């Protein structure tokens, strides 16, 4: 059977190993699937920094490389995974989610590529997130095409206003979304519980 597929994007200090250092992604997914609380899915955790040295040592200087990696994701990562694994290739079978810089990427790439992704999760979105009006140029199209848009943030997160600002913008334009605030800061506890919530809603 061909599977649905989630792409999970890391933060500014991370790389393709970061999600699995913060959260036991394999065990979390296995348990959710075993209990029928999530549908089986392939989870892809790529490096989100398109530059020659893609290690996590460039700090804030890497922000342009996070933007550039949109083409890596669309032109290389997705076609490669869909040709090598039994992954379905329609928008309803693709999710994109991420933490912090990866949440910004999720919103920047996902909301403007609704033909590619139908399920989006942005956890603790960072300042790379584009302005709400740029992200949602056509609220009616977003209403029609989005299967899930989950925004989460801890209220102790110094970047809270970014997620909240998008939530308010979406609400004013009647774009359905989940806005989930918890008591965490900008931390792995928040990202683990956000993934736990997102995985249960994705693809159904
Ligand atoms: C910034 C503050 C935080 C910023 C990026 C971040 C590009 C990202 C944080 C993270 O990914 O954890 O001003 O600018």
C-alpha cells in the first residue's frame, strides 16, 4: 500500500538529526499508529539549510539558506522520496510541519504551495515567517484547499507574537486552523507535544 508522508523541518540550530534528538519520533509514531490514533505514514526529516556547509554552525547567518531550501524540498527531496519509497504523490497525501525556523519554512513554503501540501503544522514559528498577508494572499483558496493548518506556540516563547499574529489574521479571514497554546517556552517539550497532536490529525 502506498503511504501518506509528513516532512518535518528543524530549527536554526539543528539539522536532519534534530527532531530525533529532541523527540523519540519513531517511538511516538509507532505508539500512535499501534493504538490507531494516527494513520501509518512515512516521516521525512531533511536538512533545511541549502548551503555548501549545511552543518548547524552558521547561526543566524544561515537564514537565507533556510529560504533557499524551498527548491531542494520541492525539486529534490519530494521527488526522490516518492520515487524510492511507496509514497503517495497527491497533495492530500503530503504534510509539511516544522519547529521554529522549520515552522517558518512550513508556512512560507506550504501556504504558498497549497497544490503540493494539504496538511500543515507550524510549531513556535520564527522570524523567518513571512507577513500574514503575503502568506495568505487568497483566503478563499486557503479555506478550500487546506485540510489542516495547525499553529502552536508556548506562551513563554519570546517569538509568541509571530504565531499569534498569523492566528489573528487567519481568524479575521475565516481561514480554518487550529491554534494551540501551551505553557512551554521555545523548547523541545513544546515540539514533542505539538508533533503528538499534529500526527493524530494528519491525513484524516
Ligand atoms: C531570530 C530568532 C530566532 C531568528 C531566527 C530564530 C532568523 C530561530 C530560532 C529557532 O529556529 O529555534 O531572530 O531570525
